[in-house]
C-alpha cells in the first residue's frame, strides 16, 4: 500500500520538539554525572572547577531546552495545529487566548513541563546563591530532572512487551488513533480541537496551577539540601541556608493550595473551599511536613536538638509530593476523586519516581544515622524548643492520618496485586472522617502555638519580665480566650464540646501571639513572621468553625417533606418559578429573568433579606449560570455566584433546570412526550376541553414570536388565541406561529406556563387558510381586455396587462420575462377585489404565480398570454370566504411549565476569617523568609543568641539597625 | 527522667487508638443483599439500570431523585437520593452510593459517578459535525 503524503502537517516543529526533549534529557544526565564528580572532588578538597563548569553548562542547556519545549508547545496551541494530539485535546478555535496557558497545563505532559520549568529556575537560583552547597544540591535536583524528563521521552524500549518510556507531547494524532479520516491526505484541514474543560475556564485556573507547581517543585530544595548534607557529612552547616528555602516552599505551596480552594469555592458547586478530596489531601500533606520541618529546623539551628527530625521531615516532604503526583496521575484513585488525571500508561514510571527518591533519602539517612550529632541531655520540658518539637510531631501525625485514609485505594490495589484476599475498604463519609481527627490536630497546634510563646527560648525567657509577670499575662490571655470561646460557643449552631475546645485553642493562639508581638524583646523582624503565621493560624481555625458549623441553607425548604424522612435529610434544593417571590429562611427569593451570553445562560436571582417583622434588609441579585458545551447540545457545568459581605457570604448555584434548557436531547424528548389535541376553529369560535376553553380570536399574517425572525419571502401565519381555565377565572393569551420558508415548515409553539399548556399551529393551517389547491374547481377562460367570466356570485373582469409584473410571492431574476394580468372582481355590480396573477418565462420555461383573496375566497391564475390577439388565458375559482374557514389549532395540556429553576443557596458566616487567617499564615512564612534572606545578605544584623547561663535577658540592640546598603 | 521514650509511648498509644477508632469509619463495598442484612450504612458500587425508570420531578419535590442500580451480584434495587439530579447522570458508567436499606429501597446520602471520558469519538472533532 502506498504511504499517504499528508499535507499541511507541521512535522518539522514536532521533530524539533522531540529533539529538544532528548537534548534536555541528555543534559540532565550530564549534569547529574558531572555534579557527582564535582561533589566528590569537593569532599576530598580537590579542585573541581572543571566539573563545576560542566555541571553549570549542561544544567543551563537543559533549562533552555525546557523553555524551548514550552514555547514550542504554546506556539502549536495558539496556532491550533490540531494534527498534534496534545493540541487537539486541549484547545479549540473558540478558546480565548488567556486560557491557552490553562489548556497547556491541563494535561499530564504540560504539567510535567511546568514542574520541569520550575525545577530549572530553582536550580538556577541555587547555582548563583548556594555557595559551597551548589554542586551537591544541584546534583540532587538534576537527578529529579532526569526522571521527570524521562516521562516526556515517549520512546519504546526493547524489553518486555513494548515498554514505553514516557509520553511525548509532540505525538501526532494519527500516531495515537487509527480512524478513517487519516485516509485523507488533507485531514489536517478537516479536524478541530476538543477544547478546554469548561470548569477550568476560570481565572483562578490561570494562576493556581503554576503557583501550586512552584510550591511542589520547591520542596525538592529542602530534600536536596538534606541529601547533600548527609552526603558531604555537614550536618549543621545546611540548617541555615535550607531554612530560607523551606519557608519559601511552605509559603508558596500554601498559597497554591489556597488558590485551589478559592477556585473550588468560586467555580465549583459543592459549596465550600475544602472537600477532603484525595487531590487536595495529597497536596496538603507535603505542606504539613514542610511546616513541621521548619519548626524542627529552627530548633536544630539554635540548639542542636532535632537535627534527625529535620532530616526526616524534609526528606519526607518531597517524597510526599512525588507520592501525591503518583496518586493523582496514575489513575489509582479512580472512583474516589473527581479531578484525577486520566491514565496514561505511566504508572510504573511514576511508582519508580516515588520509590527511588524514597530509597535515596532512606539509604543516605541510614548510612549517616550514627554520625548525626545529637545532644545527650534532653531538652527541658519548660523550653520552647521542646513544645515546638511536639508540635511538629502532631503535624506528622496529621499528615500520616490524612495520607493513610487517602491511600485506601492504593492499599486495596496492593492487596489485589499480592492476592492477599483482603476486602476492599472505603471511607463511608470522608468529610466527617477527616474533620473528626483533624479537629484535634487543630486543638493541639493551637495550644502548643500559644503556650510555646510563653516558654523560655533557648534556656532563658525572651519575653521580658519575671515569671510572675509572665503568668499574669498568660492568665489574661487565657481569660480573654475563654470569654470569647463562651460567646462563640453560644453563636455556633452545632454544639459539640470539642468545638468549644477548638475555639479556645484558636483564640488562645491568637492572643498569646499578639501578646508576644508587643512584649518580646526580639527585634521586630524576628518575630513578625512567626506572629503573623501563628495569629493567622488561629484566625483560620475560627473562620473554619464559623463557616463550617454555622453555614446554613437558605434554600432548605422545611415544608417539602411529609414526615417520611428525618430532619437531617430535608433537602438543600428549592424550586422557584420565574417572577414568583418565595419566602424561605429569612429571605425573599425571586427568579427575575435569564439572559443568554455566548454559550452561557445567566439566571438572575434576587435576594431580599427579611427580618422577623418583615422589614427588608440587604437586597442583591446573584447570577449563577449554566455553561453550555461549545455545540450547545447540553449544559457542561453549572457555575455558582456569591455575594460577599464582610461577615458572611451568600453562595448560590443552580441544581436543576427544565428539560428544554438542559440539553437538546431532553428538549426533544419533552416535545415528543406532549399530548397534542387538534381543534379546528373558525375565527371567533370556541371549544372546551376538560380543563380549558380555547377561543380563536384572529389571524395574523405578520405575526411576531420571541423565537421567530421574519425574512422576505416568508409565508407566516399567527393564530391569536385565548385560553381560559374552567375551574378558575383566569385567562391567558397566546399567539403560536407557523412559517413556510422555501418549502420548509417551521413551527413556533407558545408555552402557557401557568396552565402547563402548550399551543401550536399545524402545517395544514396554510391550506385551510389559503384554500387547498387540489380541491379548487378552476374555470378556464380566454379573455380580451374588458371581457368577463363568472363563477358563482363573482364576475372576474380582465382589465389589461401590466409589464411592471409585481407580486409578493414573486422574486424577479435576471433574464425573466414577466407580466401581470389585472383583474377586477365584481359582486352585485360592485368591485370587491383587484387581483394580479402573474405569468413569467425563465430560461425558456413558463411559470405562474397565482393570486388569491382570502377574505372572499377568490383564486386567479394567468396560464398563458397571446400577444397576437392581446388576450389572456386565465383560470379562476371561488372557495369559502375566510370567516367560514375552520383553522386547525393544537393544544397540549400536559406541558410542564418551563419557567423555573432549582437552586441551592448557602450562607457562609465568617468565611472571610478563613481567607484572612490563611493569607496571614502564609504571608508570615514568606515574611520570615524575606528577613532570613536579608540577614544572609547582611542587610540586617545576623542574630545569634548566645546560650545564656546568667539568666539575664539578652537585649539585642533594636534601635541601631544599620541602614540597608544599596 | 527521660522524656523521649514517654513521648514515643504516647505517640504509639495515640496511633493505635486512632487506628482502631478510624476502622469504624470504614467499610467494605457491599452488595444490596449485604446492605439488607446488615441494616447499617454501607457503600454499594454498581451500574445504573438504564432500562428502569429514572425519576426526578422538581416541580413535585426538588430533593427527591430515584433510580435503579444493579450491583456486582446483578441484584437491582431502587435507590433514593434526597438531592437534585446531578448533571450527566444518564451517561454514568459506574455509580457508588453510600447509605442504607430502608423499607426495601436504598436510601442514599451520597453518590459518586464515574462518567466515560468525553472525547473518545472521532465525530467529536471533525469540523462541522459538532
């Protein structure tokens, strides 16, 4: 068979892309190898400039190649080169430019590239700033790059059954699928993209993934420092530089996760910022481990305790990131997560990634374990370090519990693999399960955070004053927290004692840290980060308590259930009809209108807050919307809308729509289910069904209808009808329309929602109205001007020919020869109508356009003209006059109303406390990082406390801070 | 007195307690027959019985949705979910419902659906066909 020579493919670009992946991969291996030699030389104290140069060069080329790959792939996507599978799957012609980036990192390959990109950037920063740590740290990062780049190779290795290494983003569609369209050489012009998942078309999705991936990627640096320190046996020197990086990592990863929560809250409709979804959980665990590591790192840096713990936390933090990407990308989560990636056949490689780096950490740690310095004497229970260490243990516990529960699907798979015969376990109510345990993590963390600030730092109290003063301040803090807890507890809708404990821990954390801010003798820059983070943490807990426990449904309709179901099962959804205000749970809710904009339909819902005595308070309109697929076949997603107040949010989204608004299929099914009954009516006549009286009022030949746009040449018929209910005294008017356009009939029915009725005009209304041609009894006559022919009571008189040749149903074309016959119709001697039948010759073919007069039932044709005698051959007929004609109308009385929405509306009190608290906490980490960097660059004095034995308060000079240089 | 061993002991004790109590939150995937006999909250995985009626009439009650699920053993039961009907429900391949059997029907308080990947068919991406 001949090879097909395809046209318009961008094969060169694809080839360049693949070559760039290979180049990057080779350079990554090169930098790994040269890094190992450079580090080994460094350890022996030998010169290693050669190796260093090679490390730097190859790492640089690798980074540039990765940037090149990204630019190339983005170019392909913006130019819609659909012959590439990755482009075809993630963009389409309609996708706005700003979402091309979102589409880029929607897929696995794109997200790997993002990760590789950040690793390259981080490695670059290490290269320029890490000093003697440069070679070993960069070596470890290079090893990660090697494995990640292998995921993009897409080459088949000759062992096993076609083992494929990686998946290339530059595959052509025809290499992946085998479908008939690839038999056409010009298939490129025939295909289009499938586009971006509408749920992801949200501005958070432009910045959330890169931030999150920067956070994920940055955990490699603490890991690399830990392995490097173990490698070169410098167990103390790494503690200072790594702290800056782990603060960065904690801050950015946290912000990335938070953005995900903001997206979920704004764009998804589960109603909340956190759902304990596996994907969320596995990104939270690394963050918890890094934060635990930051605390033990601080302890280790100042006292020499907890060095081993710091190693363990940083090593585990990165392994947890790898495990997270394994869980979300391998498809193993399957049925437990909504947003896991689809399978790509990379499971084995992903598993290799996790296991190899886990083993790398484990082996290095095991080899050096006995050499890691430790203190013989234990930390005193009254020292701050001791409590910080305990806090880190709690964080480890928290992460462990979350990870264990999230990993159930993995445990099930492992059990299957080894045929252990275990039953598949699953968590019944995940949210309740996680909340139950993590609540206590919050309690312990809050308490430790608070009390630690009152304890001695490094063997002496930094908080000024005697221990008596300290106790008083602590007492005040406890008292204030206790009072606020009582207030809070009374305000909470759900009264569980454990929530009171959590509230107390949270307030205590906030107040003790504020106290610490004002009384600590440390320089402001040294406590501001810590205080912001800890106050933020406490505030976040309070926000979670309020928005979680006190959230309530406006839409909860307590009347809907008839005792069949328990209290907790009363639903969250309520149906509201357009224009009918509904009072529920302190709000008057009205569905005002809906509007279509592109492929989204906005539903405008008005809320008016009502007090008990009916006074109207806040009033606002929310517009949740239904987003349709690009072909408008069905709703792709229902997106919420939220009104923000300083103390609460009102969140609403649509949960149900009438079939007509949901999908084309359902709309058709609905139309098919209608039971139309036919009623032929004369104008002014009525008929009755069991429920209604239907009256035909008048006929409109220039009708209007919301869905009908008139065009010239249309033959349209609108029937004005009146529909009355027999049991009530209510009347509705409607005007259904039927249109004949170029031999096709279009029907525009009218829905009468209050009566659940639908009325349409059937096609044969035309023949009824205008007379059925085949039933007419035409009489032929050859007439000279002035001559007449009589049918029944009417006399048709031929007046003259008219060359103007005009008729509403005739469109003149180039080369036509056309003529009118002007007829006058007389009855009882008086002219009652003028008629103008038309005859024409087009392309040597004769044609005619009949004329009719509906009112009297007159029909006239011009069949032939005789230029020699000046006579016309006309055909005339008479039918029933209009008032005697019966027009068919069809009425369906089972047409459920279509002017409603089902919606869910939730109030989230205090949700801003959650956002503010979380942002403060993460900002605290970044502030601390900023000051540590400033400290390193000698912009502010390095602060090293001497171990104080004389029990005097060291007072670093706060006032004489040198001005920053430069 | 050495504190580390004590801390270690407390940690282990806490871990054991958590592990034991967390076991209560978990269950195995059950069949309808097991759900009937156990009368507790279970998870049943199965597929939508597409030949049986799917009932959701928001005008009557926007919080009542019922359908039939065929479990792994092939047993079909009516499932009642007190919520609105989710998008694309008819397209779901696999359904996991959490709840209990009550009066011969499965009263669910949570449901997970797995829908087929969207863009598998050729027709979807040929121009003018969509």
